[in-house]
């Protein structure tokens, strides 16, 4: 009876350990997916602002700094770039 209990305890500990390791590895993956998603949306927004805003003379120069801001922040980054362009 003691042998069976130790096997069940070892399996339970292994499952808990597997769950904890999976949860720890899932957090960085969520962050990376969010960063990629913001980058794609930010790039599309920069493109749309330049295409549609070009009619009214509203454009944002696409350089590495602006691409990074739009990539990390997404839509709020593009709005921030527009505001900074007209304030400065």
C-alpha cells in the first residue's frame, strides 16, 4: 500500500510541476504575440495614415524610430506620432 501511494504522489507532483512550468513559459509567449500584433497593426496604421491622410496633407515619415514607436504601442503610438508632429 505504501508503494502505490508514493507512485500516486510522484505523478501528482509531476503534473503540478508540468503545469507550473507551462504557465511560466506561456507568459513570455503571450507578450511576444502581443508585441507582434501591435507591430502589424501599427505598420498598417502608418500605411493608412500616409495613404488616406495624404489627401489632406497629413503624413508621417516612416523611419526606424517612428516604426519602433508604432510597433511597440500600436494604434496609440500612431496617434502619438501624429500629435507630436503637429505640436513640434
